[in-house]
C-alpha cells in the first residue's frame, strides 16, 4: 500500500489518540521503506531501516501504534518481550527465535492470501465430495428419481445450508505433528515424513458435522492447490524486506553497572540482540533469513533505568528516540468517544446482546475521564488501561443484572450516576481488584 506519511498518521488517528511525534516517526519509517523499494538494486542494498525506541509509560499506545502500522500495510509483525530472552549459555529462549517467529508469521500471511485465490476451486471440490456423501446417506429417499436429478436436488439444498448440522464421515490425511529437536531452536523433525514420498500418506476417518467437514476439506484441498515452495520463497522475502519486530520492555534489560543476581544476563541479552538488529543471517526451517532490512521498534517505560543505560552499540542501532506523553483528561475523553473501537461503543455493543441500549451523556464522559486521570496521578500510571478499570466498576451492576431486564431497555449513564459509583474517595481502593 502506497501511503504518504500524512495518510499513515490519519489512519493511525482512527484508533490511537494523541502521540503525534511517535506516529510521525513510524509513518516516516514506513514511507522510507516504499522509497527504498523504488531505488535501483545496488542503492537499495545500501539503505537500512532507521530503528525506533519509544519511551513512555504503559498504556499510552506504544504497542498499538506498531501493531496498527503493520496491519495497515499487511506486513509480517510480531511483538516480543525482551525479558523472555536469556544470554547464550542460560536456560531460556535465544534471541534468534524472534526471527523464526517472524518468518512463521510471514508464512501464515502469504498462505492466507494464496488460500483466498484458490478458495473457489477448493470449495467446488468440497461440494462435489460432500454432495456424493449426503446422497449416499440418503439413497433410500431417491426412489425412482434419476440420479442426476437427485444429485441436483441435494446440491441445491447443500448450498442453502440444509445439511450443515448433519453428521458425515470423511477421510482426511493423518499428518502427525512435527516435534522440535531442541525447544526454541526452530529445528523440527516429522517422524511420519522420514521416508518422504516412498510411503503413501496415512488416512483416517472422522465423523463430524457437514459444516466442519467442509472447512477441513477446503483447507486440505487449498493446501494441495497452492505452491508451497513459492509460498516459502515469498514469505522469506517479506520477512526480510517488510518485517516489523516490536521489542517491548527493552528497559528491563538495561542494567548498567549491575553484574550480579537477577541482572547477570541482562547485558548479555543486549549483546545477543545487537547482531540481529545490526544485520545477520539466522537459520530457520525455511532457510537462511537476513535481518538487515527488518524494522525494529523497541519500547519501554524507562522508569527505573534510562535509555542511556543500554549498551552504546545497541543505542546506536536505534537512532530515533520518541517520547510518548502521559494521557490527559482530554485524551481520555477522546479515547472514550473518537476511535472506531471506542471503549463506550464496545460496552454498548456487548450489552446490546442482552437488549440493553446503553448510552452516555457528555458530562458523564467528562467525569469518567476526570476519574481516570486522577487515579493515574495518585497511583500507578497505567495509561488508557485505567479506563477499563473505571468502566468495569461503573457498569458492574448493569452488566450483572442485564439479563433480568425486559427487552430493549434504555440505560442512560449521566454525571450523577458516575459520581455515585466512582466519586467517593473511599471507593477508590475497590479498583485494585481489577488490576492484575
């Protein structure tokens, strides 16, 4: 997708409130990818992405910005926690596993695209197969009807979903799951495939509803119709050229001057991440993957440590630093009302299932925002996640009693209702039960 930086920011504005500087930084990084793709091959190889560090408290939109960015362009995207990795020589995940995870994500994306292209053919195969099975199950109903007419009648009913809940028996491939030789290594062995194509594929019979059987057959036939080698080639290319890796909690492995106890491997993890970010080749089950042109976005609150506590070499590989601001009352008001997935809309939709028409007055929204801002200021600042805490407490009684109300009941939440539920200072301690 060829979007200008301004268009990218406008798209991000639909879901994320504020944080303009961070949005600009990622928009420029994404646009630079497109610019690079238009250059001659010899120049393209010389230009690497400018990685980004996002510094800001939890819940202000760091992860969401990166996630929405990847979704916007259909790029392979994974989010990893820096604290899950350990230095080589310690028990735990090695940093190269993030590249293997990215390639797996890329393979899944490309396969989904290819499945869409062959879906009509696969569904036709499934229809022919299942119509025959249903016709065989109902052969006593055929009577003197010619076979072609009988099959046409069954096909018409099949397409209308008449048989969706009927149980059928089908044969499917019995593919044993591959096992990893070493957990986290990416090296797998499939016992059932040791002899390749010398032995016929093992089949097994399954009894399930026609609706589920159709899904299984379509998936199996789609897999036959796509070129897996082409899928892997394209997936590796996308992972290398378009992949985005979001490394969260980067501040938790910054431990300058600390060498003992729980901090023993933190600097080692940084040094292990360094070659991945600088550009290296990682072996995966799909072949070698170069990391030179993957965009890395790191994020952390940096409450205890500072960005400068990271080792200098790693700092140098993240040249762009953007600071995200704590959310204000105005930001909370916008979060409650503006985005396409606004929290008030989410709760109204959920309660709509029980025929509750939930509505909020403008002054109620203002009061909710004020409560959220005050709680973040007087206790831990957990950003927009505080709104979930506040909203759960606010509509707890409504949600609990929703199924007892008569259909199509309108419930109006105004400022006074918010004050009654949330206003008293002594009730603030009750919010703790909603925070893990």
